C-alpha cells in the first residue's frame, strides 16, 4: 500500500488522466489489480518503481478504452479481470525495463 501511495500519490487506486488535479473515488478493481501486481514484485522492483514517474504511464493506460472498461463495467467478468491484471503487469514491466530515474 505504501508503494502504491508513493508511486501514484493522492491518485493511488483511482482513475487518473494526465494533468488531473481532483481525486477520483478509489476504484475497487484498480485497487485489487495494483495491489496484487505490486505484491508480486520483489522489494527492489517496488523501490525502483517509486523512483520513476509512473503517474503519466497510468494516465496513458487510462486512454486504453478496453482497459478503462475493465475497471468500470462488469468488473467481475473473467475476460476483464485478465485484461486489467495483464495490462498493469505489462505497465510495471515496461517501467522497470525502460523507465528513467
């Protein structure tokens, strides 16, 4: 939970669009997806993510209509669960592989 807050600040577990100032409500589907994906990382990977500017990457992910629907509509549908978990895992992997501190 600390890693998520450090990475996303006040927007942790919330839908976020680039430049957004106000906080959206906590999104349960995002909470579950981000928490599980962060828990699956090694401590040094979580530390690395904390050093990166990940908020813009999350904003980009929100522009993906299929991802946005996977955290908004019929979130229990197995296909949507897979979509959001895979998308966040891929986002973290991309940040860790290519992110600049």
